[in-house]
C-alpha cells in the first residue's frame, strides 16, 4: 500500500510548477486540461479561447475522489444552471467510467502497481446561449495511453443538449467527413484503408467525432482518439479546418457557437429560472495568530479538493465561530471556478495551499507536467488572494524525488486520516478525529463532502473544550 504518513517531525519541519505534452496541434495556452501525453500528427495550431468560469452564475463543480490505495480516483464535471440536460449526460459518463474502473482495479493493489482514474473538465465556451465543455479522462487501468477526451454542448435557444457532431449541419456531413479524411490520409501512422474504415459506419460518427471545438479564430479542431483513424502507437490525431472552410458546413447551432467563441459576450444565459449565488462569508481575521504551540495543545485541520459551493462557505462560517484557523489545499480548476471562496479563506486567516490543477497522481507525470499542475494552481491562488502559496499537498499523498525537484513548494502530508471520503457520515467523521487526535496532529479532511463539513462543529466544540487550539500548518511548523 502507498504510505500516506510521515513522522511528525519530518512532516512538519522538512522542506522540500498540468498540461500534457499534447499532440502538436493542441494549444499551448488555454487548452491545457489533459493529464497524460497525447501524441500523433496534427494540422493547425490555433488555440482554443480561455473561459473564465467564475463568471458563470450559479456554477457548481461536481467533485468526487477516493484515497483508496487499490482504486484511487478523482472526477469533476460542471453543473451549470439551465444546462441540466448536459450535466446529466456528463454525470452518466463519469459514473460509467467510474464503475468500470472500480471493477477493473480490484481491491488488492500494492504501491506503484495500481492505475488511477482522473476525469477533469475544461470550459470551451460559456457565452450568450451556448455552453461547451471538454472532459478529459486518464485511466491507468485502460489499454494503451488510457486517455479519452470528449466535448459536450448545450443549446440554450433550443433548451437541448447537443453532441459534438451537432455543430455540423446534417446536409453537410458528407462534405465535412470528406475534408477530414483528406487531411488524415498520408499522415504518419495512417493509411487510406484505415481512414476509410473508421468513417464507414455512419451510425458511429457521433462517437468517432466526439471531440470538436472552435479555435479562437473560428476554425474547427477535431481530435481523433488513439487507434481510431491510425495506428495506435501513433496516438491521437488532430485536424483543424479553417473558418472559411468549415463555416458553410455548420448547423445554425454550430454558427452560434463559432460566433460566441470568436467574440464572446459578457454573460451566459441558458434560460434558467433562477441562478442563486451562495453567500460568501465576510469574516476577517483580527491580526496574526499568536498561539504558541510550544506551550499549548495545537492541531492543524486541513481540507483538500475544494473550494466547493456551498460547502466551503459553510465550513468557513463554522471555523469563524470558534476563531479557528485551518489550511485549505485547493484544486486549481475549482479555484478558477470559485475565487471568491478562496479569497474568503485567506481573509479569515486561513492558509491556502496547492493541491494541483486537476488532482492527478504527480508521481505518474513528467517533471514538466508536474510543474504545470502546480504552477498553474499557484497562479490561480495568487490571482484570488494576492499571495502565492508556500505549501502543496500531493494528491493521494504520492510524492517522490521527481515531484520534489519539480517545485519549490513545501510538501505537506498528514498524521491523522479521517477517511471521510469513505464514510459519508458526519458523526463517524467527527469521532474519527475526536477519538484519535493528539497534540500537533495534522488532520486530513475534504471540504467537497457535505457530511465532512457537517462534522466540523462537533470537532471544534469538543476539542476546544479539551484545550486544543486550531492553527494553520505553517503556524504549527513555526511554533511547535
């Protein structure tokens, strides 16, 4: 089993920034959600325009994760008011992948020999009456690279979910397919028979063409999964059709998506009846923490995987009621969605740490991928709070020499694991802390789980009565 614990002295006193190496046609600027490397030939290099998810009113990121050594996973997808039909399709995909993963990985894995499942999300367009999202799946138990990318689309005007192929008009699909085939034939790793065979079954076009997105200049980029149009070792293939070429073939919906991608409007309106925005706590810490952990009993509560709405806001309210401070190890894609919650964390005297951009096992990545995962998240945290983080918690507690050398951030693991991801029971989670805690413990919890947040008042109440003080990890390191 992978070891998650370090001796307290090493953990607290020791000290120690993802994009994939994408195929040559992927963007090096904004289209950077993938976890694993993508290879293969490509045509065109125009980037996909970046989207600021914090501007999407009522946005919720649906997160789930497991620290189980035999089946580690982290999944996320967005739920946008008005686009519930699209969220339902993404949910079904995530649940199917997760069920397959669990049945494959088994329950007897040993350290280093178990793959992980990681599903991350990226907004492609969120403007006017259209919404586009890409889910990137990296499955360590799957054959080949284990990488799968697919895009999901919502038509607010029609109130309907659309597949990627819905961007192309029905009557133009023959011409569209012919153009794709022409671009693919002759590439390294392909031959005419393989390309023609891939498109032969027209009932399978939705699955074959399940990853399409507009570039910032209005071209259409189509990504073909590994082994679908060429030899598997060649990886994925990307074809980019210029705006002038593809526009005549677009459906009415596709033209609206193209227009909103090239010239996005200031808002997104998908016809939702209401888009309530959870209140963000305004508590402000009064001065620096002067707790001397060398003289009094201290404990550092740490919360991973957030921020989450509304759970993190509720948690901040609980902490403020007891003048407690905690450390939040935040996931970058969630920071981008909810920077207001991260600001609230810092404003209340809590510490904000780095938990990577999309929660992959960093020990399975290259140095460049590790640096991107951490640097991109640190930049998001600094943009939200004005201060770059000093600490990071490696997902799953997985850290090695490559990870340490890829960053100047100091790693933090834990000494008490509540296993709150395993037990959705607030009472059980509270007792896992109350019944085991010792002076100077670093406690692992997750603020994406409502039951974990619900356990916090009892933890604070009971341990306060015992004389414990709740401090950040950095404060504990500095004063113990």
